[in-house]
C-alpha cells in the first residue's frame, strides 16, 4: 500500500468554469462581506487577486465527491443546488437499471453508480445513514402520462455523467429519454427549474411536466398529500405529510409547496393510485401526482417552487419574496456570488490542485447543514408544533442536527469559522427545549427522533460557551442539568437511575450499555466544566466524579471497554473486531477503545504506560492497512465513521506527535480522494468533511473544550477569515508530500512549545517548519 499518494487520478466529472472573474468584481463583492472591517476586506481582496484573475474558487468544488462509493463507503451527499444552510436542497434522485432501488445507496437521493434519474426533489438529508425527505418531485416528460408511466417510476430517464455538471448552487443534466436538459438552482426556500426540450418545434404537441407529490426516499413515506392546479394563473400548490425513516418517529413533517410557471398551461390533470384523470385540477391521497402541458414557441420553460414547513400561505410568501422579479439566470448568479463569498473567506496557497479540490469541497460540505428552518419573516414551526417568530437577537432557527456526529468536528468548525451561525444553532437547541420540553438528541425539522446515544448537545453547548459564543448560558446549564439527573421523555439519558446508582448502564438493560456509559461520561465532563465556570462547586464535583465512570466498564485483563451486567459480570464480545456486534454502537471494541475525549490523561493510565498506549494505538493503524476498502467497516481504524476519528490525534497527546503527523497525512491522502467515492463513509452532515478541513490545516479540536491538537498542515499558506472578524494564517516552510513531520512551530513570530494550542491563540500567524 502506498501511504502517501495525493489522489487516484484525474477528475472524470464535468466542471462548469465561469471564466475570469474581474478584479473589480472581486473587490466589490468582498467589500460587501458582512462582519469584517474595511482593512480586513481590503487585505482579503489583495490575497484573492494574488491567486490569479483567471481563478474561480467555485472551480475547486466538486459536489460529486461523496456521491459514490460502495457499501459502508458511500458519502451520501446530494450534489444538487442549495444555498448555505438552505432549506431547499434541489437535487436528482437516482436509481439503477430497471428501477432497482437499493436503499443503502440513496440516503442522499443520488448515487453516482446509477444510470437513471427518477425525479428531481426539493428536500434532502446531507450524508446521513437514513432514508428521509426527498419530497416535492418534478420530472419533464413528452406526453400525457399513462398508468404504466406513473407506476413504479415509469417516467424515469437514463443519463450519462458525461452530460452532467455541478457546482455550488447549480446542477445540470441531459435526460436521454425525453431529450430534455434540466438545470437547477435555488434560494433558501425556493427551487428554480429550467428545462430545455431539445426535440421541441413550434408545430409539435405539448411539452409536459410531471409532479409526483407523494415521492419520498423512504418507501411508503407519504402519509397523505394534496395537489391543486390553477391553470388560469399558471400555478399549483399542495403539501405532503412525509413520514420517513426518522420523521415518522414524531408523526412526520408536513411540507407545503407553491409553483409558479412562466408559460401558460395548455393541459393538465392528476393521478391517484395509478389512475390518470385528465382535466382534473385537484387530488388528495397517499399516491397522488399531477401533470401539466405547455405549448410555448420557445423550447425553454422556467418555473420556481416555494417550499415551507409552516403553511401554504408561507410557501407562497417565500416564493414571492425570494423569486419575484427574478429569473433562473439572475438567481443562479446570486447563488454563485454567495458561494464565492462564503468559500472565499479562506484562501489557500500551495499544495496540488487535487488537494485544493478536496479542501474546498470539504468546506462546501460543512456549509450545507444544519438546515435553516426559519422562513421569510423569521417564522418557524417549533417543537410544540406551534408557529413562532425569531427574536431580534437571532438571525436563524436551525434543525436537522445529527448531534452524535457533528459535535466532534462540524460544530467545532462552525464555532471557529462561523461563530454567528453557531450562536443561533445553540439558541435553536434551547428553543427546542423551551417549546418541546427537552434538549434534543437528534432533531429533525420540528421533532425529536431519539436517534443515537448520549446527550451530546451538552458537548456542543460547552464547546460554544468556552469559545465565547453568545447565548443564555444559565438557561443552557439548567437544561443540561435536568436532562443529566432526571428521566426525560426525549432527552438522551436513558436508564438514568442505573447510571446514578451503578455508575454504568448495565448490559441486561441495554446491550450497548458500555457505549452509553462512555457517552454519558463525556457529557458529564462537559457539564462539570460549565458548572465550574459558573462557580457551581457542588455541581462541578458531582458531574466530574460521574465523568470518571468510564473506568467501570474498562476490562483491565483485556484492556478494552466491555459491557457489564447489573450484578457486575462482564459481557465482553467473543470477537473484538466484530463491527456488527450488538454491544457497540456503529463500531467494535477496537473503535471504542480510545473514546474518552473528556479525560485522555485518565485513558492513557488505563494502559499502564505511555509506551503501551502508543504501541496499542499504532497497532490500530497497522492492522487497519489490511482492510484497504470501504465496502465493509474497517475493524480497526475506521476513517469512514465517527467512533475512532479522534484516535489519529491521541499520539500527540501521548508524546508521539510524529505519529499524529504521519497518520493524519496518510488518512488525508489515502481515504479522501477527488473521486465520487472520495469521502470514506457517510459525511453525516459535514462531520467527515470537517475532519478533513481540520487535518489539512494541521489543527484539530477536542470538542467541548478550548484545546486543539497540532498536526501536519498540507498547504504552504492558509488564511482564514471568520465571520466574527478574526483572521488566522497558517504557513509552512519546506513543506511537501514527503515532508510531513514538524520541526519547529512559531506563533506570531515567537517560538511555540507543545502540541496543543488554545482557542484564544488561534489568531495571527502560526508557522510550521517541516522536515522529511
């Protein structure tokens, strides 16, 4: 195995190049960037011009990265059009030949290995391992559909990747069967479609469009739906109650839509349960849709679709405010400019083109989620199912938070890079507590899903608090303490009485008791630190003592974490590398062997000596090299899932920073590529992408604290301009593919000793001197 290779070949997919972007336009756009002083914006512009006027930062983003892979190595990211943190993620939903739909491949709707597109839908999850959303589907067609056409997606079309393009805010594809070019763009709450019917002539019959209102990625997810057509005014509206893999747990998500066409309808109709009804303008049911026909002189039609989780009226308001007076092209230009501004806040120099593509694509993925659920006017539906309006101190209400994943890398990244967004994220969690009763474990839209282990919102809150992000910490602490000490319906602490009395979650109550014990320890550590900062000494001592309970599930004979029964008997797995063993959450004993982020010093002591700790940790990586594929989980170091992604950075905390430098480069170079399979597993709402960003800049967070571990930066220079006005520049000397070890570090010109750095020090210039 080659440990240090930058990529596995040239990019095969099509990129859309905008051409040279003039220096004057760069200057104008950047001077409009909010939250930055005039001097910071001026310096930004000079740096960006230094990249060369022919460079467009969007050319370094490939949305197809993460859409392919096999088995457990599928990134599950949708490649379609969206704005940063937008509600609308307008993207194709694909299928293999003969409409063979493999659920595992389609968590993001699109799978790069497919050859057919079913439909283009407006809502998607981002890299998570569950089927949900994929609602409000549209598809061009060439005739009034028959019963066969609408049964089992008979209207699907083949396509080729050679005729497919994607960049931030834009997607384009040629559908082979109807010979229609589809282009997509979006605003925060509106999807824009532009369809070019290539075989159209002024004398031919109508061009048609199908609206599959009950389409969803999860089979049978349409709890109910409605469609109304207003042919006279060229409009349609309706809703779907989506009950997908997660949303069904709280009754489903009702999503409304409003459609405005730019050409007159010449025909229309609906269908219900396979029965087509021409000239019908209304339908309700669990298997419904509609079609409309047009006879324009031009082969091009445009239409916009407003989406809302609030009401039908709000869907029209979103459409009016975000799309009135605009065209597809003007909306696309606006989206492109927004993405240039967001991505351009970080300037990278040096490194290969493939490294830049991986970096900026990862940055793009970290800005896709969570989802902004506050709509035009600041209105959102809360966890009490009532409508609320944002307070003046918030810019957005967020949901769709894969907290078990994002607390590790994605949210610490937003806390540093986008602290204004992170402030609103924490405020949103507190609103969920206020309106729903509990801090959520994994919030989706406006409901509790109860997904995964632990109450890791505690980590997120502590991380944001200690990094100076503004929110009501007293309210947050009270919410954390209640969930950590009492049984709650929707909080993340199950079997709380066993936790309080035994000091662990017993195997006979929950087979994953050892994993939940480790999770609760991490959460209690975070609460303890917040309590100390608030001068709550008694609480601090209580939670700090509880955070040591991980030792209760450490089997010193085998040196692994194992479940125990209520009577204290060990229930260790018969095979330490069984990644499907019911004792461990999405992992095995090797993965969880290293997961005590709140007390790494204590974890090292369990191995008796630093040397033994490092030896066993290095064994994890040595053995992982015998499993070079991602089809099945790697039983040792699993780069494609969360439980052990911190382990690369533990070497530096145990006196072997050289191994952190070596293996962080290895993981970046081998497991992350520019191919469609370039993310080694589900991106989980930006978690894996954020891991790459942190590793590429040579700094990695210990979430819940202000501590970062230093690694091996891959670029000559990275300048990060955060939304709060902070600027951090990371430079290297003598860097290269073989020079991955760090010889010296300086901070703002002064020698820097040690391999950790505090959040308060991430400003100015950090210089890494590299060596072979």
